[in-house]
């Protein structure tokens, strides 16, 4: 696999910025059953306490984070489908980014400030609602291993951070089933 250069990624900034702002789609659902393992799935269950059912998120939380409730700030990792699409050509490699939900939506700080809520699918028909948390989500050693140092620098640049090109952390506020192809919709902030 040829790793993308930062110049090639920068050429795609207009494409990344063109993500829909109000209503988008859930383009991939991934479960992480164990460290380094990924399962691309047609659907996943988001639970108020477990995060994504069958994911190892809770196993990786420290006892101190659990005791203070901070672990809930990274219950679900959400990333930009457009960004990951520039990094890899197939779902199995894209899944190695380490996120569970891959959305085609403007996930920038300007569009989704901390506390913003997203409905995935129809919450009245079994979908879920998640809330953006303040916990930063940045490229790590695993991200570098699969996508390269230049990709990490690009997503962690000032512009990359503003656009949240690496993604964001969220917590589940309404449990439900999420499916590949579901609508992802910003919920009016005045509702909560």
C-alpha cells in the first residue's frame, strides 16, 4: 500500500470541506473485539454503558477513569469517511483507523461543538443518539503504522484539528442499532 503524502492530502482539502453539514450518512460500522482486531459490520448496537456492544472499549478503560466516569467521554470514536477514504482503498484497511463509526458529515468544531448531538438512523425506530465530548481524538502510533507519519501530521495540523480530520470522541445518550447507510443528522441544540 502506498501511503499518502501530505501534499496529496492537502490537494483534497476542498473535498474534505464539502462534507454535508446537517444531514449525512453512516458509511462504515466497525467493532474492535480485541487490540489490533477490527470487524467491519453491517450494523452495530450502541449501549448506554457498553458503548458499542462487543467492542473492547470498556476493557481498555483505566479503573480511575471508570471511577470518575471519564471513560464515558470516549465511549464511541467517530471519524470522517472522506478523510479515511483518502488514506486507504478498502474497508479492512480503513477500519484500522481504530474508530467505530465512519460518517460523511462535517464533523468540524464549527459544525459540531462539544455537546452537539447526532441521531443515527431514526431514534424513534430503534436508532441511536450520540453526543460529542471534549476529550481530544488524535492520531496515535497505530494510526501512524497504518497510514504514515505524514497522514498523522496532516490530521493533527491546525486546520486538521479544526476540521477534526482524525475524528472525535462521543458518548451514547440514547441506545439503539446503527446500520451502514443510516442517515446521520444533527439534532437542534435547543432540544437538550
